[in-house]
C-alpha cells in the first residue's frame, strides 16, 4: 500500500483531510474532518465496466448512514476518475449540513484526483 495523495482544505471553520492510497488495481480513500482518521461511512465505488460506454459508476454503501449522499458522490467520482475500484472511508464528525460542504469538497476532490492522474501516467 502506497500513499499517493495527502491533502487538506479548509471549508469555513472545518479542515478536511484527504489521504489516498494505491492498492493492487484499486485505491483506498480516507476523508476526515479530524486529525486522526476514523471509519465512519464506508462506500465502495466501482468504475464503468465497459470503457467508452455511458454506463454509470456503481457505489455500495457498506456501513454507516451518516453523510450517505456525500459518500456516494465521492466514491463514484473517485472511481470514475481513477478508472478503478475505490473504497472510501468518510469520517465527518461536524454537524454541518451536507449541502454546505458538498460543492467545495467535490471541487477539492476533483483537483486532487486530476493531480494524481497526471502522476500515475
């Protein structure tokens, strides 16, 4: 297991930490608003089976009910951009509404994954 991204962003008064590990033909993505990562919601994102077709990325919420929409969006986005399965552990303890952090967090994720994709090529 090799860490390929370790980033953080401040959204209002919350600092979000992101760690991305490369596994064998897959990735482990940890996102938390705490200095120490936790388990939180666990979601598996699987990329489209046939490249080039407009099939959807599939996600499976394996554990946890908090931030379900956010974890689904993140897992699907990450697996689609990385073109590999992504296991997401999303640990957000802050009680802020998902709507307030979704857009900046997804933008942050997109920017991080674009940098990762350039380094993986």
